[in-house]
C-alpha cells in the first residue's frame, strides 16, 4: 500500500499489529477514526492508554481489577469457599456471563504445556494451593479446556490440594445445539460414561 | 458481558465502536494490548491521537497529507496536467498501489446521491473545475464506482469542465480472473461494445 501521509501510514501500521487485523481492515478503522470528532478519537486513545497503565491484577485470584482485590473477591455476597480455576481472564468473563456461578475464581494464566515451555512454575498454582489451605476452601472447580494439557494441569494441581477438599470439573459432553453425528468419539464416549439421571437433566434446563 | 474491571470494560466499549468490531473481537484486541509492553500501548495510543489531530487535507486535491500540499501534488516528477477524479482516499491508495499512474488526483469526497442527501455542493467539485481551468489540465480521468450515482456525477462534472479537455473514464469490463458466466449483463454488454484490438490487449498485460 502506498500512502501519501506518514501520519496515516503509522496509524495503519499500529492497527495492523493487532491480532486478526490486516492492512486493509486497519485502513478501514483508521479512516473511520479520521471521520470521527477529534475529541472522540482523543477519548479513544486515552481510554486505551489508561487501561494499560492503571489496570491491576487481583492479588487473590489474579483476575483483572481496578483495585488490589477484584470486585468478585471483595463481594461479600459470593461464596469465598468455592474456587473456580480457569486459564485466563476471558474464561472468567464467559463464566460470569452465564450468571450461574456465585463463588470466586482463580486465574492460572495458562495450562501446563511442556511443548510450549510452560511449566507449573509459570502458572499461579502456589497461590491457589495457599488459598485452598488458608481460606478453608470447601470446593475447587476446574474449568479448564478439555485438552491433554488441561487434564495434566488438573492432575498436577489436584495432588497439591489439601485432603478433604471437594474437587470437581465442569461437565464435558455434547453441547446444546450440537449434533451427535459430528461429535468426536472421545466426547461422545465420555458423555455416555457420565450420563445423568433424567431428573437432574430436566431440572437443570 | 460481565467485567470485573471498569478500565477493561471502557476499553472494550471503545474498540467495539469501530466498524466491524463486535464485543468479542474488541475484548480479544484489548486483552492483546494488556499483554503488550506498556510503552508499546502508549505508542499505539499516541500515534492514533496524533494522526487525528495533525493530519491535513491537501488544499489542491483534498487527499490526506502531512503538509498543506500532499506529497503527490508537490512531486515534480508527476504530470500535474492529468487529474484522476476519485471518490475517496481509499481509492487514491488503491490506484497508487498499482504503480501505473503518474498524474495527480482529485478526491471528491463522495458521489452525487440525492437519496442520501448528497448534492454537488457537498462535494469538492468547484475546486476541480477551478483546477481544470487555471492549471491548463490536459486530461481528466474519472475513476468513480460504476453505479448510477457515479455515472450521474461524471455527467454533472463533465458539463462544467472547460471545452477542449480530454475527459476519460477507467475501463469497465470483465475483471482478471473473473468468469464470463457470472458477470452481470450490463458489464458483459459494455465489455463487448468497448472491445479492444488484440494488439493493445496483449501489450497492456
């Protein structure tokens, strides 16, 4: 692409660095901003820059927060003795959007994956074990991706958790709206093994 | 979506205002920026804000520019007596990327479209006529979209241009890689009417 303005070119290049944004999309976004009011664009750039500078990570659960302790951990209405272990912030947002969970979270920051060079030391596992021990947790729920790495991580952490804690994982099975014939064998086999009494299925809908 | 941080939420909302960016994509982009170095994000936001504040529009051709006269207009190597009329800045970038054109441009800012409330008064037509008269232009090339609005605009402007100027439009026909059977009748009919001697076709490849 040939630009007649280096200001425009730099802005397009910055946008094109974002994941999934190519040069053409970047140009479209920049030309959109060019049409907007100068104050709005100033606001856009300030909000982004402020977000990066001022955002904090909760000291307890490692979720993003505006304060040292996130709004979920500091909410007295939530059951602090139930800890849902997730890979990243996105998973917290996805689970919160279901509005079905009333406990706290623990963001690991990934899963154990030796091929990618990620060992237990790089994940927030120690703080989780510490929480489980010192905050007299009743249940730890694993909501990790259903992969070998996820399962390895569950196995590793489970061994470190104090005895007597209830350890569960979110159910794996056929997704709502999914079709049986397109499900992989592993999922189908597991969903058959872990079949549910019809009463609990109907009441959970 | 439920966010545990208002800083994150505001940033996601700002990104989601951009065209073609939904909430989920916005979140992905913001979480990417969150992982980047603070300096890089600061740079990103400064480049965007500076672009909007400092960018200028060329006083001669209305293209984006860093200075009062854009780099294309001020380039002595280009033929200033040939003016290519385009709708917007994106078209200039597309034509420049072909590296086949050595004249100047004139950005109209749209086409005449009464249904959208765009009349000749809102477009940069007067400056084009002024340029054609005062800069002794030899040729005006219309590179507008092949729509009724584009054709209306060409007709309207052509009447205002001084007599003696060569007025042309870019060729319409079957695109390279296009298939005859999927071309619309209008395009096919025109490309038959305006058929080219095989010599000029071969030499232009």
